């Protein structure tokens, strides 16, 4: 198979220059519908997830029926990019792509989308025998995996597949942690900070005391925790009565995830309970609201799973030694695995993602296209 490098480069450039920040993916969605329709897609379905995500389009599932009896496979990418992502101008020097201005390039995740278009183009041009291929495009991945969380996956025939969304090349991610998002609201008592501070209870001080008792950062080999946002206060002359803290806990173990989440809650509850009352007042005691939201479930695949065996065979077919690794972040693949769709992550070559220094090597996209072709034609 000879990949058409210049066509792949042109496709990637076109995709990157179609602005698609989260909730504004329609330009890319329309381009993909037109492109895959022209390539003879047998099924194009857009769901109604926009009502839940706030995007100006839904998720898409596209199918090309197989010409052999091998089990169907799906490939997944997200259409949105992080900010700053409006008005991207692609700069190419040799085989290296960067952004020409003060924006991201958009290789996350358009370095996965472009090879999928080239894959189908190759299969059609060469009349290659292939399994049924389904392609899933999601919205709002960068703002909480919202598209995947609201995906209507009922049309999918494939029971396993690959999310194309990671740095490096020839890396396959088979494990990633679950995550809980937490919001902690500390309620103190307001008072004038200069005239009568003794009548107040400083919510910031309560929060600070609690934080010093927390285990944050890397807790163990499977788990991390972080408090990343704090907001509160009204003015410098008012004892702050309210503080909101936002954080997360991640773990590859669901038991540890639950235990560490409860540990943080207990620290705040105990800190509040032990806090002294304001002097000489009958004011109410400080209080606490603690909420937990499951961000995504853990994913953990075995080397014996079909999804891993299949990509491993494809790598051997190409004479490559793939690296099978466990990652520390969540992605659409976590959500798909939660649906019972066995999903591994394949790296696309993206570098310095989520920054204006982002770059991508065309040869890595060629390499990815070859691996996808080997999976599709097994």
C-alpha cells in the first residue's frame, strides 16, 4: 500500500483550518459528512446529543460495509479542539506542521481524523477486501467527554475499536484511570474585617486548614488527587463567608477511588466540626456542602482481549513493535469501555498538544494510516 502523502497532508491542513472549538464543531461535521458521502459511505448517522452537550451539531457514526466476514471494527476521534483555536493557519516546513500564529494547531484530534479519511480513500481506490468499518466522531471531548457521554451508540455493529487520540507513535494505551470530580463549598460567617472580625468565621481559613491535612499529588502507584480551583470572598474588608474548592481524584482502582474521595470528605467534615464558634455570639456554626460527580470509569484491557490481539497482529504484519502502556488521563475510550465497547487508544503522533507550540510530523500520520489499514484488512 502506497499512502498518498500529499493528499493526506492536504486533508490534515484543511481540517486544522476549519475552526472547531468545543461546542462549535459543525464546520468539521459538515466537511466529514460531505467527504465520507463522496467516498460511498453506506450509513451516516448524526445523533441528537447537541441538546445535552450544547454543541451546534451531534455525534456521528459512519459505516462502510465490509467485503469479508471478519468482525466489524470502529475507529473514533473527537471533532473539537481546545482554545485558542479560531482562525488556525497551518505552517508546513518539510513534513512538519505547526500553527502559523497564536493558536493551537488542532492535531488533537485531527491527526486521527485525516488518516481515517486516507484509509477509506485507499480502500476504495484499490478495491481492497476489508472488514466492516465504523467511524465515530464525537463532540465536546475537551470539556468533559460530553459528546461520548451522550453518544447514541445503538447503531454500532462493532463491539471493539480504537480511539485515535494520544501523543507519540506506535503506542497503544490499554489502561487509564477512573476519575471523580469534587466540589467543596465551605460556609463561614461574614463580619467586618476591621471593626469586628471576632464575629466572623473565615471560610478561607477553614479551607486552608483542611487542605494542609489532605494527601494530594501522587497518592500511590495507581492514584492521584488535586485541588485545582478555589473561589470566594466579596471584599478585602469582609471576613469571607464562602469558599468553593474544585478538585479531582483519579485511580485505576475503583475501590481506591471511592476510599480517597471519602477521605477528602472526612477531612473537611472533621475540620468544620472542630472549628471554634465566634467569640461572644450565638451565630450558627460553619457548614459544608460536598458533592461528587463521576467523570469517567476506568479502562483496563488485557493483552488477550480481541481489541489488543488485533492491533498487535497488525503491528506484526507491518514489522513493528508496538508499545502497550497504561496512561494517567481519561478520554472518550473510558466512556466507550463503560458502554461495553472494548476500546484501546492508538497514538497519532501529536506533540505539545494544548499549546501554541503544537507540531505534527506527516510521516507519523502515514505510519498511523498504515496501521489502520492493517487492522481494517486483517
